[in-house]
């Protein structure tokens, strides 16, 4: 009789566990694997919570009837899609039709594109300067009284350096960067083992209704949390911290800046 060899737990298994798509036997194996790994368990719990919130917010749309003219227009364009594809396409069709619903959808798509560009810029700056040993910043943190007023004047808005001592991070300085249409700022923090976290200020990006933290994985294995308010866009980035480790750091910055 051959003995069953346990298969290693992969990220695919973990995502299937979040979505409740595993067999009972495989779910038990994943749960046993997660038991001593509290960080991974917390990460998956956060993913599951996000999924449940999305389902609660949008599942009702799947049961709504699609207006016949729109469904017929989509069929003419793309054959006979499944219901889910038709619902997704509905947003684009309404926008093309010029209806009031299109006005509500377009800002969300535009914001996604804007946020992606902002995070890409912040991640590129982080990848360029965070690994530097001798000159990671333009002005050192000990000259805070000089640095922050200078950046504030160039960005034409108050720039502050959040206190992250409770997270074990010290402020080591900052620099001025070119932005999309004007200057941007990059503040840098360092952890006890040399971990680097940057806070990117981008006044080119403004939106008074989007002040909540959102996560985006950028190129170069850079984890990033961002938000946009009526004055500026902000990105907290790090290649040294994973998403669940960076989240409380980003939350502390968000709280201090948006208080």
C-alpha cells in the first residue's frame, strides 16, 4: 500500500483557501500549515474580509436584470457572453451611451489609472534611493528644521514627517523629486535592521473623496499603500516589509497626516 505524500502548500492553495474552494482534506492541511504561522493567517484573514465586503457590496448587481438594449448591443459586439461578462461590460456600455450611470463609473476608472501612475513613480523613487548607503537622502533628518520648510515651499503645501518611533522607524531625511507636472517629495525612514520605508508626496494628484488607504503591489517587489486627498497623493513604499508588516506603518502615517 502506497503512502500518500503530502504536497507542499503553495500560494495557489492559500488563495483557494481564502475563496473556500479547497476539498475538506486539503483545507485541513492548509489550516495545519497556518497554525504556527500567525502572519500568514492574518494576511489570509484580511484577504477574506476584503472578498466578503466586495461580495456584500456588489453581488446584488449580478441578480439585477440587464436592460435589453444594452445586452443586445453587447451581444452584437462580442457574441453571446456569460452573465458575469455582460455585467462587467455594462459599465462601459452605459458610459458610451452617455447616461448618468456613466458619469458615476468614469471617475473610478480614471482614479485607478491615476493611482497606478502615482504608485509607479513612488516605487521607482524607492527602488532608486532606498538601497543607497552613502546618499539615500538629499537633506538628512537631523536638519529637519531646514528640510521640511524647504519642501513645503517647493510643493506649496505643508510637508511634515510623521513620527514612526512606535513602529521602530527613525526619520533619516528626504529629497526633492520631479513630479508629473511639478515637484514631489520623498521622505525616508529606517528600521533597526536597516529596513527602509519611504513616504512619497505628490501634489499633482488630488481627489477629496479618496482618503482611505489602499494597497498596490508595485514593480520590483515593492509593497505600497496609497491614498489621495484634496491636497496631495501619498504613497508609503517598502521593498523590505511585506504587505501585512507595512500596513500598520502606513496607517500611522495616514492617521498623522489626515488628522
